[in-house]
């Protein structure tokens, strides 16, 4: 029996940003053979194509499996109308609800078994808050919608996987947010994800400290001594975990070759090195969910949305990784 091909569903993101542009370029450059479709407003996408002065044929679909049949010749569009006054480069709060609906629809397609994975285009959190108060990001929103309690943000590229222990919180709140339980739970998610999603049976995970020099044995901070190290030690019998190491030494070439993932204590401690290593091909992956979700690791690009100079490589990588991970998960079933 021939395997049924399930398409990847790509959400609209903020329609005033570069999401449409990078999606159009991702289809046009023909680097992605596996079919994907875009949830968006057909007429609005046509306008953007005209402004970009490129030739990309679109075709409306009424259900995801239609995307598989037409993907080679058309970019499939699942219709979802945006506000009439939507413009590139000018975020519009009237689109808050439709942006969220795009995400909800993508999740529904996956839960119904009609799509293999979800790739989310960039959104602006301040815009979404007009429709959903206290919205902090895709990661947290999708975890709540799918009732996933144990999850983490994982940034991946061909060189390294990096995970921030704490995500979208002010720096002054990081220390009080770190706990032995959070560290242990996150390490278990990372370990399981690398085994299941990346087919590595014996992952090695490096953990950074919070303070300079990993606390200098308590002299520069006690978080390492009192919280981070005890959490690591408690898991050493069940997984290959190492640290805490000073964050400024974590990303040497030797460590990048030796370890399969690095757990960092806060957002920028993780994202600065991974974006420096490979800015255009890094992907945001939500590990621990019961479905596959990836995203390009960049923002909405409102400032360049009318210039049509956006680089599509991160979205291409996000779609490719979504395909690979969903295939790996099906193998492990």
C-alpha cells in the first residue's frame, strides 16, 4: 500500500510582515519537494505577488489533501480573509483575531490527521494581545491549546541545538524562575526529543550556569551551587548531562562537536550564540508537544516588508525540519 502524503500547513503570521514574501520565495525556489500549503487571504497574497513582480501561480483549496495534487504547479492557499485595510509594513490590530484563527486552524488540521506538521510564520505579540490578553508567544499558546504541560523552545540548525530554560520573561525575573524541577523537567524533554525527533539514542546535553564563571563556586552567585548542579547530578544515572559550565565557554568548536544540545538559563544566553553561528538557517522548534511545530527564527520584519529583500532560508529550513521530525516520529511509532 502506498503511503499517504500529508502536507505541511504554514500559518499566515502577521499579514503586514514578511511572512507572505518568505513563503512565496520558499515555494518558488523549488527547494522543498514535500507539499505545503498556506493559510491566508487569496486576494491579498495575489496583491503581494503583483507588488513583488514575480510569477507565482496560486490555487485555492478547500481541504488539505488537495494541496498534494496541485503543489508542483501551484502554491495552495486555504482561504482566511484579512482586514480590508491591511498593508505591508503597517501592523493592524484588526488582524489579531484572524492571525490567531490561522494558528488554531493549523492545529486542528494536524489533530484531524490532515496535515503532518505546522510551520508558523512570525507574529507580533503586541498585536495578538488585542485578541488574546497575556499572549507571550507561539510556544506557550500552542502548549496551552494542545494541553501540553511539558514543553520547551529548542533552536536548531546544522551545527547545534540550544534551549533557553526561561523564555519570554524580564531578565530581573530569571533567577527567581529557575528551579530544580524546571531544570529536571526540561532536561527530560530535551533528552526524549533528541531520541525521538532526531533519532539519536544517546544524546549528550551540556548545561550552562546563570552567573559569570558559573558562579565561581558561590562567590559570584549561588544558583549554580544550590539549584543547577544538584538538578544535573540527580539525572546523571538516567541520561548524559554535563555542567554547569560557564556560558562564555559553552559554544567552543570542541563543545559543538561533542554535545547534541545546550541548555541555557535564559533567552539571550541561548539565542545570541545560535544566531551568531547560523542566523539565516536557524529554526525555532517546540519540543515536547504531541505534534510537530517549527518556525523561522526571525521576526515580522515590518521595517523591510515593502522592500522585498527578506531572506527565506529560515522558513525553508523550518519546513524541511518539520518534514524530517514528523517522519522520524512516524518511524518511532
